[in-house]
C-alpha cells in the first residue's frame, strides 16, 4: 500500500498484513481482481476508519457515498484520477 509520505508505509508492520488478509486475500481467493486493491480497473470501494475502527467515510465506485464530517474534503485535490469533492 502506498503512503502519502515517501518511504513510509501507510499501514506499518502487522497492521499491513492484517489489512491484506482482510481485503486482498479474500478477493484473490474468490478470483475477483476488481476488489481488494486500489489500482486502475479496480472498483475503488473504500472505507475510511478512525483509530477506533469506526467508519468515518465511504467511497463506492470511486465516488464519495458517506462523509458526514467532511474528512475527505480536507484532503488536497488529486492531480490525476478521481478528484476529491
């Protein structure tokens, strides 16, 4: 997983392994290459969690579906791909 900070993992250590186990591996087992990853051709379904693992925002098909606190609007605009609203 790429981090917005060069040279650093977005999810360090064991948490990254857990994230792959929850997302990438089930999609791979099911043979669904559109799920479990963020890359061209993938579905771009994302759940943003806080430190207590509560849902903060959701993105479905690359579009913001739920963001009641505006956390995604606080991000800088993307230079390519789907822009943040």
